[in-house]
């Protein structure tokens, strides 16, 4: 499943077409990959730019939807 999400992110699929559960699962998968790619203590940190961009896009979309849901619930 992780590879499917990464493929969709790599193709720059429009996140507004994703289901909320897909966004959450994709973010969890990206977070796991970021954690697994961490360098041991004392080693220089290598940032995986691709994963950082995916994580930012997913978080932004989830936050945007949460804000929209909050606004829709107010009278």
C-alpha cells in the first residue's frame, strides 16, 4: 500500500481527490519512511527532500480539510 501512495504522490496527484482515510494512511506511511531513514547519532543528517515534500503536502491537505470542516460546522 505504501508504494501505491508514493507513486500517486510522485505523479503529483491532486490531493483534493483523495479520500480522508487515504491521506491519513499516506501520511503515516511517509512518517514511517522518514523515521526509518534517520541517521544514527553522531552521523550527519541526510534529509530526504522527496519525503519532506510529500509529508508537507499531506499535512497541508489534512489541515485544510479540518479547517473547512470546522467552518462548515459553525452557524
